[in-house]
C-alpha cells in the first residue's frame, strides 16, 4: 500500500476526486452519513441521495495528525452561510457555522500545521454567498496562483506552498 501523503480533511462525498479510493490519501470529514434530500431537478421521485464515508472522522479545526505529516492537503471547507435543513447544497457541501471566520482561520492554521515544509495546499472556495476576498485574510499565507471555474465563474481553486522551516 502506498504511503498516505495526501489529506482531504473535508472530503464530503469526494466529488472532486477522480479516484475516490486513492490509497495515497486520507479522507476525513466530521460527518459519516447517507442523506436523502429533496431535488426535483434530477430525479423523478424528487429526491437525491448523498453518501459521506470518510476514512476518519475529524474536525478540520483540530486535525489529529503531527506537524508536517502531509505533502499535499486539499482544503475544500463548507462555503454556505444560508441553506435549508433539507437542502441538497447543504448536504453536499456542508454549511458554515455562526463563527465561520474563526472556524476557517483555525482550519487554515491546522492545514498548514500538518503540511510538510514546501508542501502544497490546494484550496477550493465557491463564493456564491461569501466572497473570496473575505476568506483570504483568514490566513497569513499567500496563494501562488489560482483558477476560476464553474458555470458561473464562482468557484476558485488556489494553490499555496508552505515555506521551508527556518
């Protein structure tokens, strides 16, 4: 088995992964559940089912790993402030808590803590409700580059590289 050098601490249903069982990655999330939600756009019965099965239950604000453990971290935290209790989007992407700025600040700090020197953090953010300009000040780290994607050009992919140890 390959060494697990990649961490996805908010894996959800692993939507962005080509290989949802890639043995090089540890998939974590704070939820482990199968959810059936209302979605009249894709199914005749008006529902859609989503399965979230992390390898490890974890909170991205307090990662259970030693410093410098991973070469790559994929950080795709919840990005919705408002969503209904049976919302497909809330089930799929998660929902921000009331103190979301502090949650994301801690999440960034933890992701960089477990990242090896010169390791890479890939950050994904959809700014449907919260703009990226509100998120970037939550970490002192600066992205190297990024790309905007999605149907409406609202999903941002940013790449950071952790500096070497002093």
